[in-house]
């Protein structure tokens, strides 16, 4: 059963980002697209009512130090990575400032539905 309302999970996805993204499991996500190395567009099955929601994400690697973070794509404005029908997330491997496709990527969208 999905919870709808104030501060609800609107969408989530767990996928393998190495190579072609492989969706392991998701809710209200129709697709995940590899834009470039470690940069993904997540398209929602049902669009959000606005572009004002919260993105919480994690990226992990099987055989590297876990010094990474997830952010918006560099050099873009908010409307590029935060839209009502999709969002963009960038997994950054911070140990050597080199982008690397994560072995696991988890993204959750939270807001007023």
C-alpha cells in the first residue's frame, strides 16, 4: 500500500548504474536513462504536481573506496535536473574527482502528493 499526502514518498528506484542502467526495483518510475558517465535521468510514471520535491540519494561501488556523493549535474540550473516529470542525479566518486558509474544507485523522491 502506498502512502499519499504530506511528506510522502512519491517515487523511488534502486538500480545498477554500471553500463546500461538496470532497474532492480522501483515505485512510480517508468525509466532510468544513462545521460553520461555517472549521470542519470529518472522519469516518473506519473508526473509530480510541481518541481518542488526533495531528492534523497545514495551511490555505492563494489570494489572502490566509498568516498562518493550524489548531487545535481554540474553547470546546470535547477530546472534542468528538477522537473515535474523527471529528475537528474549525478554520482560523484570524490576520492580522485573522477566520475564512475556506481554499482548501486538508490534515489527517493519525497514531497506533497
